[in-house]
């Protein structure tokens, strides 16, 4: 059984990873 903190940390890691990919795509598109 996972604790709430562990679950939140895992979800945050997933969100951070997704955000990192999105921002990388955005900046790579934005470069002239």
C-alpha cells in the first residue's frame, strides 16, 4: 500500500516529465 505522499510524488513526476516534453517541443518549434 502506497502512502498519499508517495502517490502524489509519482503523479508529480509524471506531470513534470510531460511538461518537460511539451516545453521542449514548444521551444524547438519556436526557434527560427
